[in-house]
């Protein structure tokens, strides 16, 4: 699955256009390497997202094309999120 689509389906980033802009702006990496929106993701990949001073690191646990909103968080495991990111997500 494309990275930008995964970020949207998993609801790590709620809009695909925002996910694409973050990827193409160099703020997203997969397994420590900068990733564009079209990069393929798979289970056990580590995604790191930087928005200014905020940082989020997530391990992909599942890749699905369609998921219900309430089950989206089951698609990844949070490895690291700063306090401000946590406040925004809740």
C-alpha cells in the first residue's frame, strides 16, 4: 500500500492530501530513510513523522485497504509520540 494512503486509512493523519504533503515535504521516513507519498509500506515497517518540533514513531502491525474508524488504531503500534501530538490526536 502507498504510504500516503496508509497514513490516511490508519488515521495517523486524517486527510490523504495532508499525508501526501508531509511525505513530499521530507517530514516522513520509513525505517530511517526519507519516503515519498508513493513509497510502499508493509507490516513491521517503522514510520517516523515530524511536524515542526513534534515527532511520532509508529510500527505498522497491519495493512488493510478498508478499516472502520474505531478499529484504525489496530493497524499500528505507537513507539513514540511527544505530549503535544498526543493532545492533538485525542
